[in-house]
């Protein structure tokens, strides 16, 4: 099965708008016609590279590439010249669509000759190539085939289930996996997609009200800025679903959001580019039950990413590759039809089809998944493996600290010593004691560094390696 099917399926929506940017919209029929016309041009190239913001031309370019039978490659338009040139060199001869090239894709030209439109339905063909964010290493080209994306849609969604009044506000950039799968899942469900080309908290709230948004997806940094912008009366009566994910969400931010959006069903989604979107979800009922519970174990589930989606298996393994018992931490492996785990033709799946996420996590007795950071981020201090996330969670509970990152820097005696980089205020000795009282001495930061902000990608992922490089060079 090929995601091009979604175009014809969505066209049954008739003349109502399905893609909106600003004061202009496209119906599903218009989207299909523009994509067909684009496909006639795109089929002369080995790939289509999209180097621009989200707008009406984004879905046209995506489906145009799909119909032409060539990979669609959305690139981070914010990259520096040298980084961007390195990615462009990986695709010789490809068509590069930049911001100034997009108007032609949605021009009101005469529809193309239907007989000339290619109809590729090979589910094993590469649909999209997304470059990983490269927070710990150079970006890798994650390849998603049509069958991976269709498996995600078919296993998790019901076609045409959305109400005609439903509208989803998409703020994540087009080069992120969530930008791609939000488009596909909303079109498949029959929900109108409203794009914000650039994110601003006040503009986001205004758009929710003006467009009567029912569903929205945010990364944690966006959620934090929104809840800082509003009081207990948000006046967003149509908002019924608020999804968040992409990186760890500080508990204070989430609890604040639950208070200011009391009528919205919160969804925490966990997935990777290589898994073709979400593999685990903490749904609205879980959020409500955890927020209202007096049981610490149940309330702690607000810090989980929920349970596996249909068609997904999750397993926690030790460093030697053996499955561990419920509650024990280890490496997170996932398996399912939507899992790609492929980089430039090289598969990272093991012989049994399991993909090593390189995330550290644990599954509780009820199957809830807790992510404790990246395996690459593990700090080894005096022979003890320390997960930064455990210390970061404690630091975020300290009054006055709003963001925290814990890293290891070289130490001649201990191998590595702990440095906590925090955003906020507080006395160093008091912060250290706060951590020591809740964990133990070996997990207490040796150094506390205050910053106005932490380095992050545009989608909110902490650039931990930037902090490590900076603080190693300054001998923090």
C-alpha cells in the first residue's frame, strides 16, 4: 500500500477546506490536482528536497513526489550554510524547492492530463527520507517506506472518523517526523489541517480561537511558552485534544498545562523518526487518572509515555541483550510493521526485527513505558552508570529551576564528574543538598552552572553535546 492512496480517499471530503494557512485554503480535490501537476515535473528528478516552512505547498510537494515515485526529503531550513551544503551533496541531481519556489506549486493552472499521471503503488518504495536531528552525532538519513507509514495509519486510526468541524493546528516544522505524520493522520481521519509557519505562543492561542481548533500537537518548549502566556482562563472552548512529545516534558510544565486547559484531553506520544512516528501513547484517561490520584505510583505515570500502540511490541534489555524484569531499567527495543530502522539502505534491525532505539527506559508492571534518557548520555562516575534524567527530574522539582541538564565532564579521579546546567535561580549549596536528600551523594552534581537558556533544536531537543563541548573547554 502506498500513501498516495490517501489523496484519493481524502477527496471524498468534497469541497470543504482541508489545508489552511493564513487566509487561504485547499480542498482535498485541489490538493490532489496540484499534486498531480507537480508529479509531472518531479518525475524527471531522483528526489524532491523541500527546504522551506510549512505552508500550502508542503502537502502538494509531498504528494507530488509520491505520485512521481521519487523520495520526498524535507530539510531543516535553519541549518547553517556548511551543514546544509553537506546534506544537499548527498542528493546529486535532486530538485530543491526553496521558499521562493513554492507559489508555483499552488498556482491555479489548468488541471493536468489524467492519463499522464503516474500511479506508483509499490508499498516497499522509499516514500520519505528524514535526517535525524544529530543531537549526539552527525545527522543520519532515516528512510521511511510507504508500508511503514501506512502501517502506522492503519493500526492506529479510523479512516474518516473526524467530525467535519474538527481542525488540527500543526506548529512543528516540516522536516520533523511529527510534521509529516500529523499531515498524513489528519488527512486520513478527515480533519482539517491548519499550519503555523512560525511558532509564537500568543499567535498560537489566537489561531486556536480564530480557527476553532479542536486538536493540536506541540513539543515541550512550545507547551511551556504557551502556559507561561495564559492564566487559568484560556478561552479556548473548542480545544478538545492536546498532544505533546518529541522530548521530555518537565513535570511542572505539564501540571500547569493540565490546570489551564482543563477541558482538553492530553496525549503524550513517544516515537522516533525511525519508527514512523509514535509507538507508545499516554492517553487522556491516563492523564486524568494520574493527575487526580493520591497514589504516588499512579500519579507518577504522568512522567511516562504510556503503553504501546496496536501492532507495536516494546522490550527492555540489559547491556548484554537479555530482557529485564518489570521495573528494571535498560535499553528500549521496539518491533512492529511500522518500524523502519533503516539508514541509507542499511538496516539497524536485529534478525528478529527489533530496533534498538538507544533510549534508556523501563516498563512498569502494567506496561507503562518510562524513558530515562539516551544511552549515549549515560555518565560513568567512579564505575557507576548514572542516567542524567533521574537527576534532572529532581532538579526540576526545586523551586526556582525551570530547566535542567546534567552532563559528565572528564575528571582525573572519578572518570567523570557531574555538572548541572540550570535555568532559574537558587543557592548552589541549597540545590546540591536538595538533590542529595532525594537521591544520594554519588548522584549529587559537583558543579551547578546557571544559564539564561539551554541549547536546543527547533523541535525542543536538548543539544547536550553543545553543553559538553562548552563546559569541557572551560573546565567547569
